[in-house]
C-alpha cells in the first residue's frame, strides 16, 4: 500500500483497499465469534474492553451480561456502559467551562439557557472529516441562528495557533473554545471526531451524531 501510494498508483491502491477491507471484516467476525464462544475467558473480557467503542451500546450491554466471571476488564466495561448511558438521548447535559481565545470562560449551562437549541460540536483543525463538516454546520447556523439555534465549538487541538488558523480559514462565527486538557472530551466520552450533541433549552439531549443533511433536518423539524 505504501509503495502504491508513493507510485501514485490509484488502481493498485483501490485493489489493496478492497483486500484490506475484506481482511478487517474477517478479523472482526473472528473476534465476535470468539467473544460469544468464551464468555468466561479473561481474554474475551480484555478484547472487548479494547474495542468497546466500536459496539452499539445495547449490543455491548447484551454481551457483557453473558460474562460468567469477573475481571478488571469487565469492571471497566460496566463503568464505560454506565457513562455511555449518561450520554444517551433524553439525558440532561453535562456541564463544563472552557476558555475562548481571549481567555474568557464559557460555561455550557449558560449558553444552553439562552437558546432554543444548542449544538456542542467537538472537532479539531487536523481532522479532515471535521473540516469537511464545518461548512454544513455553518450553513445550519446561518439559517437557524435567528430562530434560536446556537453552536459551541469545542476544539481538541493541542496547538493553539493551528486551532485559530482553522477557525479563521473556515470562517466559523459561533463560540469557539479549546479543550486542550480533554476535560470536556472525557465527560462526553469522545473517542472520534467530529462528534456532536444537540440540547434543547431545558438542557435535555434530543439528538447526537448529526452529520450532513441530518443536522438541518432535525433543526427544521423543531424550529419550523
């Protein structure tokens, strides 16, 4: 794959991608079969703990409930499940305070209380999918801000200059804060970005993971 990339051989890269995808699927199937067949094994507990974020919450709970022995990995899985349940649609927001580039504190509860809908959007300057999603969020903001929609952009950038450059390049007009110490990211169990959470004025989560047209559709449903 590296050689094909160096040679700019797109045909070979596409062919190797298909092989890689098939191998990954084979690996995942083997893993899932092993987990189901050995609920008593510490190895099973360990494997599942390493890839827990790849499973839907209901499926993960179902698997863990089949475990017939205890382990530190099972304890960690149960802790993860409890935290994820706290982040399900219908749950209240988890408050945090972060700073803008000017050093001003922004507390989520204060923002939520001022708007009909608030989107908490986790992203980073180096995240390609995040940068592609920024125009989508911007279009939604421009269309619905006057109707009570606001956004809090939470960057996980370590590099402040890179963060500020991205905000300027993408012309993001909403509140921007940086979570360089991962305080908010840990509260919201951020494993992948972009990740977002939509809250109503009461602070209840009404949606999460809204990408592309799904964001505008949800805003239209509620605000129009």
